[in-house]
């Protein structure tokens, strides 16, 4: 359940392993605005292992080679991916809808793959203490799918998680994000840019002919910003990017602005008999570093690596599902801790103080030491304990 990155990749890998798989997506298409569009080197390496990297790169995309903070003392590059030892020393910016269409079209080459769009899962089938599948509603009525294993990959608001009774362990991130786009000129800088004003912050993502902008606000202040009006929002943003102030005139309607309520949470146990959660269904990620998609896909690869053989035998034990969580849980919890520190110690501190940003002394020192300065880029690019597709699935 869930045709996002985790569900799509897991479906493709299982189809390649000749395992019958049905992918249920609640929406009629993949096109949702302001979904994460960053494909990090970890995922590009996975695409290479599957023989899909060259075709993926044939799609129109942009590349981000650096991430830079603009500070009162000048720009500071906090991550330079060009220094990493990888075939893909950059973050690929590709609309997620196109990525998902690419992956599912590849999966359709296998007769044992089935994609159902507009399938709203309403019930879990429970028999003898196990999850045996789901019942979903579509335009033509109710349907039932029975399965050896049911996987919830349906995102941060997972219905499967709720139906199964999992409880989230939540933290309280101090910020929310307003997403919108403005025109990008050919002479603009490239990559990821972060700007901080007095009590404000924004991040700009290079999307070829557009900038995708994340305007960071303190949690709970959106209604106050909305009440002040779009004119005040444009003025505040123009203070941070005065060279692009005229382009902000295109922002004329609140419908052009999407609000992301930033969350960071996880379930203690990712599985029940016959059921597994992966991606945001198991661990909701903050947008810090843009790593959510990449961790979800690595969950999917780990699940396929571990479960493909048990699935071929039509017998998945709790110990198999536990192995998936054991392999992916600690890298996820570490990155969530790092995100929480960045949110509280850097971003929220700058927003609350009404002062322009200064990176902490230790962070500035880290970026000046040659053998340490690649650490932030490596964490963003690969996370902790990167996953690789096992040989049997690479050659499928």
C-alpha cells in the first residue's frame, strides 16, 4: 500500500525476483505538488546496481553539487558532494511524479506486477492472529487482495499504520515550512542555497527553470503569517533574497503556497504477523537534509534483500520482519537525532533570536579541517549504513 518511493521500489524489486506483487495507490496519479524531489547518491547507486541509472539520467533533471549557507561573513559551503568517492557526486533534482512513473513503468515489464491507482485501503484482513491482506475501495466498488505479506508504505499519515493500531513515538520539531516556487534565471547560482534573515530562514532548491523555496517558520505561526497577508510575506522573503524581489510579485494567491507541518516520529515496532511498515509509515522524517526519500528507498531495498527468499517460499516469519527493522532502525534513529539537533540548535535558535545566523564554532571548525569537512556531505549523500541491492536481485 502506497505508491511513493518506498512502495514503488519494493514492488519493482519483488517483481524482478518473480514474486507476485500488487501495488495499491490511493490517488489517481502520482502528481502531488511539493513532494520531495531530491535523489541522493545512495539511491543513484541503487539505480546503477539495477541497470537503470543511465535511463533515469535521460529524464530532464538538474544536479546539486553543493549546499551553501549565506552568513553575515559570506557564503559557507556546508556540503560539497564533488569531493565524495561515488559515481554520482551530486544530488539529482527530479520531480517525484516522474521518478515514480519511471519506476512503475519499469515494474510493468514484469507480468507478476500489478498497479492499481485510485485504490483506497479501508480494512486489513485479519485471520488467526495474522494480517492476510486488505480490502480497498475503488471507482467500481470494493475489492479484496490476499497476500503472504502486506506492506504499509503509505507515508507519514499512513492509514495502514492506523488500522493496525501502531502508536507513534513523537518529538516536537520547532518549525514548519511554507513551500512555493519562483522563476529561476540562467545567471542565478546553482545548487542548494540557504539564507537567514532576522527571525526568518529559507532554503532554495535548484529545479532548472524554477527555484523551489522552503520558507521556514516557527511552529504554530502560520495563521499569524497568513493574517498579515501575502504582501508582508513577500516583503519578508525579499529581505533575504533582494536580488530576486521582483520575481516574488508572481506570488499572488495563497493557493500557490503549500504548508508542511514538520514532524519527526517513529513506531517502536515496524511489524506484526503478516504486516511490515517501511518509509514514512514507520518513521516520519524531518525535511532537514532532504533525506526522507532516500531512507524510504533504502528501507525498501533492505526489505527486498531479506524477504525475497521467504516470500518465494510463501512463508514470512516474524524473525524475517524483525531483521528488516534491525537493519534499518538505528541508521534512521541516528539521522533523526542529527536533524533534531540542527532544527533546535541552528534553525530554531536563529528564528527565535531575531538575529542573523552564525554557525556554531564547532561546525565552522569542522568545515575547515580537510579530513573532517566531507562528513556532512557524506551523511547527506549516503546516511548511515547505506544499503545495496543483493546480487540475485541485481541480475534478475
